[in-house]
């Protein structure tokens, strides 16, 4: 017996940055490069070759990025790539302190205003960092030692969200769901150990309501990929 599912929506918001050679890149990641291999004058059509890192632009991380025996990005099922989402806004904190993190108190305030975060949903963290995207230096915010500083999720918050709310994944408008100063990548590891979803470098989160969102993830199925650029559409 086939179970029919429906999605009701009135608007679609694209949460994906355009890809070009000048996007912010994680320190040490390969450059984004485009090379014309065919044009109209010589071939009668236009074709480019492009190359970039698996974790550049708006992208998804797979378990293989942090676990040697982890699942590659090509193994996410089509059914798993359509899922509900909520948005938590921490811009006020992030403006005052780039090292801000989502805390249990932030989650409690959000749930008091709305409702419990639904099981199997995505939690999108809106920090306002998307507005810095066209200034790579400001977006990465490196200190004199080369360490980035941008907001992310806190350890207690991610433990609560995964164990108590049983979410499916997290997304953010910065270059990492882990705060920039923390190179332990605990937030990534906590989500990815259960084959969850980690979305980074999202945009247009200002156009989303706190609830009533369905995400559609368009993953590039790179064989055994540690991640891939991803198209993220939000149905409201």
C-alpha cells in the first residue's frame, strides 16, 4: 500500500549562496575555479569545468568527514532529504559577541514562545552572519593566529537537541555549526554519528518564519564524499 504525503506551502525561499571564485573559503581549502572548455566561436556551444572543495559554498557535511568508517554523502536517501525545520534567531547575541553559542536558555525561550521542537526536524540557527558573505575577511573573522571567530551551537544545546528533542540535523548561516574558535568539531560529530544532516553557509534565513518550514535538500552525490555543495529550498 502506497502512503500519499502532501506538503502545503505558499512561498519558496532559496537558502543557497551562488558559487563563484571569490566566496569565503575555510583556511586551507582549495580555491573555487572555473575554466572554459568550449565556447560558441569554436564549438558551437558553451561549457565550463569547475572545481571546489567538498565543504565550500552552501554545503552539507557527511559522517565520512569526521568518522573514517562513516557514511559518504552519496548514501543519504531521497526520502530523508525532505524534512521539517524551525529557525532560532540569536542575532542579538552574535552582534555583541562573535563567539556566541546557542544555549539551553535560548532553546527554552524559543520553545516558550512557540512549541517543543518537533522530533526529526532540522534546527536552523540564524546568526546574521549571512550578511557578511560578500566580505570573506569579515565572514571568517580570523584572529592574529589564524583562528576564525563566528557563532555556532553550544555543547549542552546540541546534546539536548539530539537526545531530548531527537532532531535530524542542524544548519547555520556561518561557515560551521561549531563556533569558529572550537576546532574539536564536537557539534558536527554529535549530529553526524547518527547519520544526521549538517548544513553550513546557508543564506536568506531572514526570510523564514520560526516554524512551518519544510526543507528540500538537493545533494550532489559525490561517491564516498565527505560532503558536497547542496541546494537548499525552504517551503513555507
